[in-house]
């Protein structure tokens, strides 16, 4: 059973530990002190839901519906372009990094909605959790599938809370305006790059 648990852990870690829209969102808000642990909890809980659905067999149904995948891709791309534009504006102004402790956090409701949007409007999240993790874990018998899912969820929890706890430790660095500009610029590039990869197949088709 330990080997099955480790498979779930390592497969999920390999998928989520990468520079992506969700990770960029979590890290940038963690550095700003915008309720990082709440955001980490929402991201982990979302993964728990999606991984569970994937292991239950929903992933194969989603992957076979081209209309659903197209609408999800274009909707997600639109959101990422908008969020990236906000990051670009922040990078251009460069004022957010003057004093980290003076940052005005977003409201709890706004952060919750933004976190859910960057998670559920990103088709890559469905590909990773519903389809890939679901198809890999689906090969195991039910009891081992639960163990595999436990390993997968453990990797998600560990990663997002590492970002949540680690972000504030970087706050002294981001008292410099240039550091904030670099972070916001990178977030913008990541968001726009992922938006392009999502929309390109449908726009060219």
C-alpha cells in the first residue's frame, strides 16, 4: 500500500509543482499577505474534489465532450488574460512594493472568488486531476485507489501550504519596488502564456 500511496503522491507532485496560473496566483498573494492559508486551503480542497471525481471516473466523460472542453478553454483563457492584465498594470506602476505591510488586502469574498476562478476556469486543472490522475489511479482496485488518492491529495496539501507559509517569508525582499515589478511581470507572462496555449487550438481551428 505504501508504494501505491507514493505513486499518487509523486504523480500529483510532478503535475502541480510547476510554474502555472494557480501557483503564480497563490505565491503572489502569499507574498502580499492576502490570506495565504485560506487560499491554500481552497486550492487543496479543490484538488481533493477534482481528484475524487477523477478517480470515480468522471474524467473520461469530460475528456470526450469537445464542446465542454472548448467552452472551458476559452472561458479560462479570458479570465487569465484579464488577471494577467491586472498584474501588468501593477508591474508598470511599481507602487505596490514600496511597503509590504501597507498593502491593502482584498476582501475575503473577492479572494475566494478569484481563487475558485483561477482553479476551475483553467482546463489544465481538469486535465491534470480528472483525466491524468484519474486515469492512472483508476487502474487500481477500489481499496488501493483510495490509497492512491490519499497520496495525491497529500501532495496537493503539502505544496499549496508550502507556498502559503513560504510566501510571507519572502516579504522583506518585496519591500523593494523592483522585486514587486519582477514578480508581477512574471505573473502576467505566465497568465498570458497559459491563456494562449488554451485558446490557440480553438482560435486557429
